[in-house]
């Protein structure tokens, strides 16, 4: 799965680079002025960042669902167990001290 994500990200970076080159070419040809080119590039960067956030969210959801299916303890489960262990350790310590 990590390989698929890596390929998708690299493809996205490649597409972004080609888009940048395309905009630069339009500026060279005089079909687009510098101000419009900068605005267009900013829009593309914003959309790329939004897409990246969506991909991150989807990957997190997939990983979480996969872990749930595997019935492995998650971070919250481990934290809850650590808290319980600490509470029990404190009780044992208090009992030992009271003897």
C-alpha cells in the first residue's frame, strides 16, 4: 500500500511540475501576464495542498480501519492500559507502605 501512495504522490508532483512549465511557457509566449501566472500558480498550489490533506485523511482512515480489522490495540487502547497500570502500581505501592 505504501508503494501505491508513493507512486500517487510522485505522479502528483510530476503533474505539478508540468503545470508550472506550461504556465511559464504561456508567459513566454505572451498569452499570460506575470500577475495572472502568479495567481494561477497560487491556485494550483492551494489545490495541491487540499488534495494532499484529503489523501492524508483517506490514508489515515484506511489504516485505522485495517487496524480495527486486525484487532490490534490502537494508541488510545495502549494509553488507557498505561493509565490503568499506573493506577494499579500506585495502589500496590500504597498497600506496601501501609504494612
